[in-house]
């Protein structure tokens, strides 16, 4: 997948988010002549890399961007658990017999 760069990259800071089809998503951070790869399970770790610079306007924007990107890429639940508990799962959730509208060929 194509990485999503941080809009305010520049002046010694480069951050991008990599979304993976298989495996975990992660951020790549290049700051102060070092690079780091951080999982997006805790997006505030991206912000913590900046040290004292995290209180600047760019640092605050980076924190908001990282949290937004991480939340947007969370996996969606496939099943509605409340509906399954209310209706059941399997034959008890279907009120009519599935063979009532069929005809037998002889």
C-alpha cells in the first residue's frame, strides 16, 4: 500500500504511515538523524519521539494527525454482537422452516 505522509514534513522531520494488508500498520519517523519504526497501536508514541519539540505547533499537529490516522485504520467489527445475542445464531434465529417454499420432484 502507498504510505501516507504527514502534511507538515520538513525541517528535519519526516513522518509517514504505512498501512499493511497483512500484519500491523506502522509509522516511520525520521528525526534528528535517526529513524524509528513505531506501531500504530499507540499513536502518541510518534509524538513522544520529538522530545521537547512536541509542544510546538508542528508537534501538536503531528499528535492530532497520528491519532486520526490510527483511528481511521482500525479494523471494523464484522458481526453485531448485540443483535446476535438478541436473535440468536443458527436455526433458532430463523422463524420459518427453510423447506416450506420448496416443491418435491417425483
